[in-house]
C-alpha cells in the first residue's frame, strides 16, 4: 500500500503450534500478538462451534453473516471477506479488502473451516498497512493446522471423559453386585460347614461328601466375587496415562529392592511406553518380591530389556538358581482375591507366589505375560508392552495404551 512502512517478516511462534494443548490459551495468545501490532484495531478470533457448525463471532457480526449466507460460503471456501461498517442506519455491503472496516480471514485446514480472525476498525481510523494484512493472513494460514490439532485433542478428551464415566458406572455396578453376592454366599458356606460339624445332627458319609462339594464351590464363588472387587483397584478407570521410559521405572524399583544383586542387560536407548508408570512399577515390585522368595545361594538374577520383531518392548527377569514346581505354574495366574499359597522349591513349608495382579496390569496395557521354570534352567518372568511411535506428538491413543475390555 502506498505510504506504508516496510516491516520485516513475522512468524507465528512455532512453540505455540507444536506445544499448546488448550484452545482457549491458543486463541488468547494469537489475539494478543495481533493486537500488539494493530493498536487501532479490535481483533476477534473465533472458532467453529462443533454443535451448530457456525463461527462464535460477536452477535451483531454473526447476525449479519446469517443474513448474507454468501459471505459465510466464501469463508468456507477460504476467501477473505470484507464488510462495510455495521450500524443501525446503514445496510452492510461487501466491499474491497482495502476499504473495508471489517475484515474476516478464514482459518482453513484441508478444506475445513475451523475458525476465523476478524479485524474490526473504526471508519475514521487509519487504513491498515498491506504488510499488516499479509501478517494476519499468514497467521490465519498457520493457525489452520493448529486449530485442527486442538480440535482433535478436545475430541479425544471428551471421549476419554465419557470412557471414564462409563468405567466409573461399571465399577459401581460391579461393586454392588459383588456386595450383594458375597453376603448370601457367606451364609450358604457358613451353614454348610455347621452341618458338616454336626451342629444340626449327625450326617452320613454320602451327605458329608455332598456338603463338602457345596462348601468348596461356594468358596470358589466367594473368591471370584472378592476378585471382582479387587480388580477395580487395577482397572482402567484408575489409569493416569503418560509417555515414560521403562528404564526409569525399573531403576527406581531396583533401588528399593535392597540387597538383591541384579545384573542389568539394558541397552543405552530409550524404551518409551504409553500407559501408567505407577502400575508398571507395581509389576516390577511384584516380580522382585517373587524373586526374593525364590532366591538361593546359586541364584544369578538378570534383567533384560529388548525390542521384539514388531518393536514391542520385552522385559525379562530371570533367576538361574530358582525353580517353581511345574504343578504350581498352572495355578500361578488364578484370579483369586488372595494370592495362592504356593510351597516353593526352596521353602517347602510356606511362601506365596500369586501373579494374577501382574497378569491383569500387563493385559490392560495391551501386552503379554509369561512364566517359565525348568529344573536346571531356573525361572523366567517375561512381559511385553506394545511399540510406541517415537518423535513428534504423542501418537498412540489411550485405546492403544490400555485395553479397557480387559
């Protein structure tokens, strides 16, 4: 424009595009930057309302666009819209951008209108410089991908909140069912045992055999109900999802392991996972507790972190001197509220090694868990976690990180 002063090129700060997670903060910062350059102009940055699919502009401006749908169509097509000064005595009309008192720059990404930047100038105010208009146009162009990304983040947040609400409702229902079942089952088992004890008269051997079957199966149902309550503590609605390095979680747990001498075979590279690091720490704590129960003088404990064929994380904790009897391996994942009493090879009279908690947590993260033990080869605990794409933004969704249907 004639008479305009030369200004250097301006760029929208990359940090706001790549890091900003809140759409409201993004809008406020963009308005602040433009307003600091255009001191005599009111700046309005509006987004498209997902519900009505219209721009959240000031009421008087929104009403004008509703009376002139062709203008809104131009915005959807990515065209700049200029409007003359709007008041009660004058009918607005479409004019050239240079003479307009109101300019609306569409914010477009992949052909979709996500918002608009409106410049509202008094009729008697100095005209805007051409490079000012170019600056706003560039900002609107750069804001398109940012708004699209923020809209996707908001959508995922809404879906996540809906999922959490559903999981909470399911948890309350499950807790109520467990409570309603536990009371009558306890009564059935109690009276059955009293009959077996002869409190209701002497029972013959056949009757006692039948009553023992009733008592055993009632106990099994009670354990199942107790597990329903217990699994709520490790269920998906208690997950705090984040990206983390499995190595950091392991090192923190290893420090708390105390006197255990562990050989680490961990490559000097990140092992990034998406999930709840607190629950992964619980896996390591349970495994280290199991190893402490199995350790012998011949034990050689080794922790290995590797990548699988599909880039999944593989964590293997082995003890070459320990053995878990084969008949107990088949029961090691039984889902019972209490860990299953398992007489260990080195401690025939006691010790427990229930790993159902680990099995549930690994499964919720979309991984797998294995235990292997053979005489002369020791015992090996191995679990996997899904691969995570590295670089850029956090691409894995919560659905990848957590198996809600577990």
